[in-house]
């Protein structure tokens, strides 16, 4: 035990202390919102500052939110956009990275320069909107799924990962008669699990949190993602839509509701799925890093 304590230098203690304080700045506000959402509506006013212990206990806020058709529909919309969008992103990013990293074709240098240029100089919002309109994608899920189908920065990361795969493995596969498709699906993708997990997390978080383009391209409230509904409730303070058609509540019960607690519950609902996925992805990182290592 003493030997372990000796290994803790002053710099290590300082670094861990700083990381702990940074973690608290993220964790405490989130726990405060959770405490608000679980507090009794008649007692939530006693929860002052950044208190993390609920005042009383009640699930009425979540009962109201999860019985709101707009929220339920938005959750399924977000899941669809995130799952399909991330799958399309990973597939096209990996395929493009393989072509650029492992094949030689005329004009490859021009393509690389072109990608760097569009990464630095992105098109404006107006040309983007006109393109989406001309393609007939307004008020469709495709307008959100197809935006930035390939992130150039992530593409370069994937290319670097593919370039690190030893050439001897690919030569052995070619000698066995494997073509590009088989090499890509049977060798490159399995050896690139850590990179795919990283890119999948980045793409997935982006799709889950997307709301800006949803406000521009989607007019049908039935297609709204969860983040856009959250913005409607929290930023616009649309309490009428927040309550929805709550037939199980009496007038007196509605009068005692705390709308700040309802808004806190909406935020928790939108954040919890990501918090549940992060530990699974991080565990996969560690597993993939050991399994994906190769030696030339």
C-alpha cells in the first residue's frame, strides 16, 4: 500500500484533482436537473442552488412527458435518423477511405486536394438549402441523414488507420484470390474496429444532437427529432405543447405542476441514451485496441 502511495507524485495528484473538478462542472448540473425532475411539484421550490437531492419524490413529470405523443414520436424519429445516418456515414466513409488509402488511380492527388479545399471552405447555408430543395428533400428525413454523409476530417482519420494495416496481409489475401471487396469486408473492416467505433460515436452524437437543420428543413411536427422538441419546450417555453393532451390530470393537478421540472425532465430524457451508450463504446475501444493490433 505504501509503495503504491509513493508512486503518486505531486503532478499526478494535481492532474487528477483538475480532472475531478472538471467532471464536477459537468456532473453536478446534470444531477441537479435529475433532482428537479424527480422532486414533488409542491416541494421543488425548496431545491435551491445546485442541489442534487430531490425534494420529495414523484414521477409525475416523466408520466406527463412519456404520455405526450409529440415526445414519443420525436424519440423514434431521432433513433431512426441516428441509426440510419450513422450506418450510412460509416459505410461511405470507410469505403472512400479504403479507395484513397489502398488503391492507386489517376487523379488521386487532385481528389485529395479537392477534399482539403472543401474541408476548409464549406458551402454556405443558402446554396445548401437550394440544393436540398431542388432535390426534393425538404420535409424528409433524408435532408438530415444525407447532410455531411462523409466528414472529411473523419475520412482522413480512417485513411490513416487503413494505411497502418501491413501490406503483407493484403498481399497474402491477393495471392489467395481476394479482390478489393473481399479485402475490404474481411480484412480492413475487422482490423479497423477501434476506428469504426470512434467514428460511429462521433457520427452518432452529431445525429442525436442535430436540431439546427431540422428547424430549416422539417415543417411537419410529426418528423421533428427530439432535440427540436426539446428546443420548443425549453427555449421557446411552449408549455401548451409540453403538456399535450393530458386527460389523466385534473385542473387542480395541472395548476400545481412545476414547468421548470418538466423542462428538466425533457433534458434528462434527451441526454440519458447517450450516457448509457458511452460506457459500452469505451469498453469496446479497449477490446478492439487489443484485438485489432497486428504485427508486420
